């Protein structure tokens, strides 16, 4: 892999991990428009490196929150930090189960199905539009909310459904405060990313042979820096109710995808 390709893929990963536009959906559209061979195929190692970078960017943005959570956990009392950690664990269950039992079936959906991507982008647009119109509240995420948000994260495995868009929108539509919804959405994905990385490492499928170390490093930096920017930007957008712009974008791209799927 060339360094410039690694940087471009790193930026795409960093931005789309947090912006509600569906990275998987855009990749499928790119493959359909440019042809499968025109889109660089990321190796497992490179994928792990990029996901590790975005997980670290989340930890940098929420470093104070994460530190407080760990401090609270090691107090060994039933405090707010321990309760929040339990909610994160609950939210992970649906996606972890779907990923474990249906990984092969999910992989079959990523075969250039432009129609599916188009309709799922429309769904994402609708969720973002509804969330944008929701009123500010002070309600935190409850245990039952955490499980429902986890279901939306599992559904977001479909190409065209944005993970951040689905989880934040679901949380807000459940009546949770927008800033608390964004915080929960970004923190809940960190354990899943590290879990997926651990699974890939333990599988023994990672290969370092033939990789450009410089390209891996530049891809990591690109994903890490763009991830910090995108995560910070999304928090501000959610607080200021600016999700409607992303809803419009997803709707337009979804219509284009549906048109392409029908006529090409």
C-alpha cells in the first residue's frame, strides 16, 4: 500500500467513525461506481491499525470522563461511574451477539448492494432529522435505554446505517439529553473496537509480511487526528442541533444510490 492511499483511508476512517454518514455505505457506493478493483482493499492488519487509532482518538477526547469512570470503579462502591460502566456493558451485548453468530451473513451484505445502501441511508437521514428536532432534556441514559441503543448499534452493522447516527438518534428519541447521548454513543464503541482488535489478533490471521511500515504509521496518524477532529465536531453539532445537515446529505446520497441501483 502506498503512503498516500494509507493517509486517505485513514482520514476516511477517522471522519466516518464519528460523522453520521455511514463509512460502510460510502465504501459500497464507491465500489459500485468505481469498480471493485478501483477501491483499495484494506488488509486485516491495516484495518486493525485504523480502528485502534479511532479508539485512541475517542479516549483522548473523553480522557477526563474515562479517568473519572476508572476512579469510580476502583472505589468499589455502587456509584455513578460504576452504573455508567454497567450501562456500557449492557449496550455492547446486542452488537457482540450479532457479530459473533452472524459475522458470515453480515459479510455477504457487503457485495455492492447499492439498493440496500440507498434505503439504509434514507433510514439514517430520517433518524437524524427526528433527533435534530428533539428538545433538550436533562435525562441521562437508563439501563433499558442502554440496551435499546445497543440494538440500534447492532442494526448499524448494515451498510448505509451510520453507527454514530443511529445510536445518538435512538438515545435522543428515547428522551435522553443530546450531549449525554453523544457522550454515551462514542464511549460505548470503544470496548467493542478493542474487543474486535483482540479477536483479530488472537485469530492468528494478522500478517506483517509485505506491509509498508511507513504507510501503516501514516494511516494511523491520519485516522487518529481526523478522528479527534470529527469526534469533537460531532459533540458540538449534537449540542447545537445541527444534525439536519447530515440528514439532508444522507437523504440525497440515498436517493442517488437507489437510482443507480435501479438503472445500472
